C-alpha cells in the first residue's frame, strides 16, 4: 500500500489474519478496511486491528458478511444473502434484495447494483428510486460486476463445463447492458 504523495509502497503479510480466499479490501474515508468472513480489520497506527461492526437495526450483531462496498457518503454496505445492510450513524438498516447477492457495486448516484443467482439464473439488478430493475444474464454461469459509472452495466461471467478443462476450456464473457 502507499499513501497519496508517498513514493514507496509498504508490504504487509495478511496470512496470519485471514484466508486469502475470503478477503475483501475496501477504502472508507481514505482508510483501508479488510473483511475476512464476518471479521473486519482497520489500520490503526500502522497495524491491522480487528474491529467490531455496528449492530443491525434489529439489535442483532452483523455476524455474517457476503460482499461489501462503500458509497460516496462513506457508508458501508454489506450483503447478507438476500439482504442489503447500509450503515447509519448507530446501526445498519436493511433493504431487501431480490435474491442472494454475491457481487455488489454502488454507482456514483448511490444506487446499489447487485449480481445474484435466482431460479432464472444469474441476474443483474439495480435499485433505483425504490424499485429493482432486473436483467437475466444467463442460466448456467457465475460472475462479478465490473461496471464503472452508471452505464453501461457490465458483468464478467465464467461458465464451467463438466468436461476436464483441457477438453473444454472455461468460457469468460463480458456482458454489457443485458
């Protein structure tokens, strides 16, 4: 990592904190946040320190985290299955999602974009003015959101075949706007 204006990077080995497969790194108010499962770590005096997440508006602890993002107001958004939790001053408020969220993006106007797997397959949805706008992408793929800005909506999908990879390689596709 490197602070703005610095020339050199510093390196931190995180293997003692987290499994690299479950790590998510975010930025909030110029400070890095590291999620590992339901654990949150913040940088304090140059070291990663485990921090507590605020409770849900129901009073329950935030004990599982799917994916997370930070909006322009520096609020933390956390997806837990088919729920989106947005940080408020003292807790997290819930917004229902149309399905189990596994990729999350917050656009420049603050609308959440989610990628989820439903009975119809992989779907892309945007919450705009209180309503979800949904697009079905494919019935047999997984993917991540790679949207930058409000449009076009972009997703990279990966389709695995049942055959060994040397017989049928993995197909990676970029989808734009449905």
